[in-house]
C-alpha cells in the first residue's frame, strides 16, 4: 500500500466579501480536489486541538499522525532537528530572530531580511561575546532565523525556560514591544541576554555597513518558540512504514527528521508561488517507488494570505490542484492500493493576514474508502457531508492501517 498526504499550508479561509462571500477554496478552480472529495470521503477535522496555537508546527504534527498534545514542544526544537542539532535532556532550544528595535518599537522582525552571511557573522560575534556569561550556543540559520541552545543550570532549569511566555516577534510588528518581553520565573535571564546582544550588535561592522547602505540594522536578538526535544516515535516504530517528506520549509522538514523520514530537497522548492510544483510531485512519486509514504507540503497559499493577497492565494490553490493533486490522482489510478489525503494545517485568513483555529476540510480517497457524498472540496462542501472528526492525527493513523476505514 502507498500513502500520500498533500498539504496546502493555510489553504482554508473565511468568506471573502470581495468574492460574493466565497472562500478562496470555493473561488479557485480545483477539479482534482473536487474529484478526490467526490470519489472518497470528505468532512471536517481539527489538526489544531483546543488550547494549542494555530501554528504550522501544531497543524503539521497532526497531519503527520502525531497527537500535538503529546508531542508539541515549541518550534525551535523542531528547527534544531532539521539543522542536525541534537538536544540533551538538559538543553532547551529557542528560536533567535535578529530584529530591529527602535525607540521602543518592534520595527522589523526580520532585521531588513538580513542576509544569511551577515547573520552568520553576527551569530559568531554573539557566541564570542556571550559564552562566558551565559550557558548558550548560537547556531546560524537562514536570513534572520537563527537558533540558540541554552543548557540548564540549577537557577534556570530547562523546564523554567520552557515555562517562559515568549511572544513571536512577527505578531508585534510596529508595536511598542515592552509589554511583549518574556514573562515568567527566569525572564530576567532572557532580558539580560537581549541587552547583552544589543551591546555586541550596536557597534558591529555588519550593522555599520547595513546602516551605511540604508538597510535596517540587526539591533537585538529576540528569543521565542522555545522547547525541549520532542519525544516522538519514528514512523517505523509508530506505524511500521517508511516514507519521505518534501517541503521548502525548515519546520516541516524538521518534523520529518524527528519522525525518521527521508527529507528530500527539491532545488526549485521556494515556499512561494514560483515553487517547482512539477519537481515536487516528481520527487514525491519517485520516493514512493522505494517507500510507503510521502508528505508533500506547499507553503504558497499561507504566504499569499499573510500578504493579504486573495488573488495570489487563489492562484496558489489552483496550482496546487492542477500540478500536485492531479498528478497524484493519476498515479492513484494506476496504483489502486494507494490512499491520498488532502488538507490544510490551519486557517490563514486574508482578512486578518494571520492564522486562525477552527475545524478544517479534508478529503481522503483510495483503497478501502467508501464515498460519503461529497461533491467538491471546500470549507462549506466539507461541512455539508455532516462528517466531523474530533482531531486529525487519528485519521492519519487510520489511513496507515490497510483495513477498510469506516466513518459511520
Ligand atoms: Zn501552516
């Protein structure tokens, strides 16, 4: 048996007034997903459990078949896994943004989309300047997205760090940041690290050159998304199958690594609407020749919605349908022992330009699945079938069992 999860990141949305109250999924021409819903089962499920943030981390964990209530421990340890950084039980990983703070305001959570090369120089400077004062190690990443690993001490244990309330900096663009600084028992330590970073960064030649060139300087670090290494059984242990993941996004690749899946890099995968769709599905179908499962993640609908661009989101959904889902369904025609699940991981709404929770539409077709009367794939069509599942990871786990799946 073969299994595919095709994930359209943030594809679900609220009704758009500019499109007669239809959602992007309703406006977009999606014959392949409509046929999937028609030939299989469609309905609503909840990748984001009550009480957890509607992030790609939580949503994708669910769509990989893990219960996020048991495995979700912050974004940073997942990204660390993707970078090959392993954490001991005494260590916590924080996401470390390079940001631009100015006059008490979060001016830019990307420090002007600082280059990776500049970021790496600054991470080295922070290691040099801070390692005698704090039990930390900075690891350079891409652009403004870096990681810092903190080794716990008796005064500041890993659990103390995990318990800190840290605000994602992209949530507070243009706002005074003071009230969003870390809160909790060991907040003082993070605040000291921030002010120490500000001293080191203030006169750094990289920033002098950026200011000279009219770019935003990286004036501070901003720590968030912290957690310990999640205790995740591998796919082999949990489901007894092999698989691969294809995504442009570090977070999704990191979950794949933690799950013991092969992470396949497609050179043209950009995370944007110009991504190499054909390259992704070709790599996915090739992966299935020697493996049981493939997870193909498309970031573009989410990015378009973060920009508030309904037109681009609709286009991204149509491209996903025609260039990923349609070829996957053609494969299914010639390989009947195959199951395909299509879903988003959360809402990303054009109206708010950010994520939202709520039940999401899914469609699952293939071997041993009896159609339940769906006619098309969208939020309202999924609601109309009357099928509503309490979570999402249970369905994914069921999909990997080769017996027929009953939804009555
Ligand atoms: Zn997402």
